[in-house]
């Protein structure tokens, strides 16, 4: 569906260096996604017509209450769980905070040790650092050169005091998919709670919580064509967490605050769309991603692919260009092309990311790293133009270096 030809486009037109009119190219879907038209359509109903509080028993609250119920079922279908195991939050960061703090404080009488990895999103790492102030001991496990966790190292790190393991499903910078199913077998054997941050994987690859074997899973709506400000925490039945948000009894008493009906309804539609075409979309994203890599590699010699070659998100391409600074490359292309230098959600600077450091990417390569992430609305023309723009910019930067 080429929807931007028939609706207001989020990708405006611009004149390129030859004064040819082209559509601006968005290849930063891991940072955030445009809203799907069907999501917008659904949300509009609850902005005006069905404005009531879902907790109200009168006529104005009935449709909003129904919308929240339906969305909970749609999210549950994406995760293959019970609707009662879905708790709506304000986003991925809140979900991660709720999961990690919730388990830490509810199980502190059983132990004070938490295991995570060195390449987690800041919404996990910063929470763990915060918990150190409360005498929790955190083990930050290393990863290999592909960004993959070794499960043998994980099992060796477990102690009688370990109460939680938090390992992301897929990395936001390089796309490496962690062996979550294998990790869950280890945590079950040791009776440890297992949380995974699936903000980057939900909607891109299967996130069946039963197959993954997780107890807690986080989702960020704006990573799968829903709005910013809405998220989900899957809490397996029987898992008790310390309450994160205090107030009234919304979300089965787990998360207080009047429900964000508008965005919850939008997230439900986004999850339904993801369920219906996930296999087709996975293949499309991978094909476009690989064409970008091949197109660049065929012309630029000094290029390095970061992340696992096979076990990687189908849309994610982390490339390092030796001798090039990512901030200079992005500055040269930013009028036409949207890509990221490292993790866009927490860093606007071109500096070596902690993820690349953990993967032992050499500094002269790491400093020239950009992240390209394709999405639902990327097309073949975008790929062709993106390759041309990147290759041209790199060639110009290299000529400048030679002249210096």
C-alpha cells in the first residue's frame, strides 16, 4: 500500500543536488515509526466522538472502555498471551522501569542480585544503576563481537541471590537477536524471573511469549507504527511486582492513572496489523535492507557490517566507514536522508557508542558508524536514492581527507 500518494505524507519533497525533486528518505525506523494511516483513523474517533473516561459507568464511558478492552485483546494476540496479562504503560521506558524495579523490590527478601548485559537500552541500564543505591548487586554481562550473549557465561553468573535476569530481545543499534528461548530455560531451572525488552522486536519478528519463555516483556508503541507515549508490559500470570504507579485501581490495580484511550486504541490497531502481515513484512524489510548494504559495499571498499550476520532484525543495518566521522556524514545527508549515528533515542552526537565498545569494534571504524533501519513505508526508490546519497557523501568526505 503506497499510502503517502493518497494522504498527507510524513516524507516531504525536496530538491536534490541536481535540483531534481525527490521524496525525503526516512531510514530511521528504529528511532521511531510514522503512524500507520489505520492507526490515525482509529485514534480520531476517541479524540472527539468517544471522549469519555473508561472508568465512568454512564453512556460516555462505554465506548472508551470497550476500546481499551479490544486493544488489550489485540496486543495479547501479538504476544500469544491472555489479555489479563497485558498492562498499558506510557512507553517502553516505563515498562522496563516497572518490570525491573517491580521485581527488585517485591523479591528483595529472596535476594539482591540482578543480571543484565552491557548492551541494554539505557531504560534498563540506568534502572540497574539506580538499584545499586539500594544495595542491589548488578552483573553486566559482556557480549561477543557480534553483540551476542554467551548463555554459558550467563549461567556461571547466577548465584543463590539472583532474582532477575533482564536481557533484550534484539539490540536497537546493531539488531542482534539474543538467544531468549535458551536463556529462559536457564532462568526456569534456577527459579529466576526473566524480563526481556522487546521494544525493537515487537512487530518486526515473532514475539510469542510462550515460545520465548519470558515472565515479563516490554513494548514501545512508537516502534511499531503506534504513537509515542504508549507502551505495554506483559506480566505473566502469577508474577507479582511492587506497584510502580500509585493511585486508583486502573489496569487491574497494577498501574494507576486514567487510561490513555486514544493511544491505547491506536496501539491495538498497530498490533493487529503486525499480526496479519508479519511474515511478509519481515521479508520485505530484509530485502530492502540487504539491497542497501550491497549497493554501498559494491562501491565503497572500507565498510564494515556490525551485528550478527544471520540472527539480526530484518530491518536493521549498522555500518562503519573507516576514517569517516558519522556526524560529518549525517550532516552532509540530513536534508535528504534520515539515518542515525548510534542510538538516536539518547544520543545526538557522533561518538563511539557503548554497544560498539562492548562488541570491540575498533575505534577508527566505530567513530564512523551509522544505523540504517528500513520500515513498512520504505520502497525500492528510497533504497536506490539512499545508496546514491550515502556513496556520494562518503566519496566527498574521503576527498576532503586526502586534501588535508
